[in-house]
């Protein structure tokens, strides 16, 4: 199970809330990520999220997406045990995700 943001969502993710734009973190989290994560948890599979191929990915997008999972009731364990992050082109993405989920 995999989400490649640049192909499955957009090459230009941005904005925290859906009211701020078409490709917001809130829309990605609620419409794409949560259903896939719930499926991965139920099937005991890893969900691979690939950030390569983007034209950039802001901290606010990452925080709303992954910090938002915590606020929606997922645990750090849910995220770390069921999601594998790939970011070969930007070495700041994964550390920023970890900061977002660990507070």
C-alpha cells in the first residue's frame, strides 16, 4: 500500500486547511491518508508515503497532516508501526514529521 504524493495527490502540496487551497494538508489527511492508514492498520500492513517528486513540502503541511493524525485520535505507535516514510530528495521532511507527531 503506497501513497506517492507527487502522483497521487499533487506536486505542490500547501496550506494547512482546506479553506486555504485545493491541495491542503487537511484535505490530504482526511480524504486520502486516514482511509489508507485505517486500512493498513486493519490489514496489519505498512503504508508507504513517498515524498519524492514534490516541488517542496512546507512544515505547516507536514504538521497539519501528521500532527493532525494525533489530534484525530491516532497514536504515535499507530503512525510509527504502520507508516514508512520515503524522502530521498529532501532530508528535512522526515525529521519534521517526527517533530509533528511527538510534539
